[in-house]
């Protein structure tokens, strides 16, 4: 089974110290994954086969560094099932929190105009 993950996220947080910002820059650079990181925000987008939870490990480090953040990281998981499923991550108290989600379809007849 092939599993493709698509991550998109945007977080805002209190002003990072230069040391914490440099630490996060180094982590993303070492991983070879691009991120738009500023002292008060982070924007991220990535798609592919995730090996050894590499994205989640990066964002666990982000959570430790920023402590509290507004926004979320959304992951769409396409694993050859009929419908994709989702994971949503937030940052609270220096930790990464997960909510799982599934697509719910409701059929409806559109009346003639």
C-alpha cells in the first residue's frame, strides 16, 4: 500500500529568541525540508512518503521551541482508500497535539432551476 502525506500549516507565536530561531533553522536545514520561518510565524508545505515520522519529529521540536502557537498543521493521508483521511496538529504547552479526521459525504439532489 502506498501512502502519500500532504502537510500544510501555518503557526503564529510569541517572538522567538535568536537562539531558538537558529536552532529551528538548523533542524529544518539538516532535514532538507524547506520552511518559511520568521521570528513570530512558521509556514510549511510538504508532500511525499514520510519516512520514520520525520515531519512529526520536526514539529515536536518546533513545539518545544515555541511553547504555545496559534494555527495548525493539517495532514491529508492518501493511502489508496476510497476517501483520504486527515490528521490535524496544534501546539500547546510545548507539545504537539493530534486530532484525527475522516471525510463524511452527504448526498443531496440539486433541484431544477
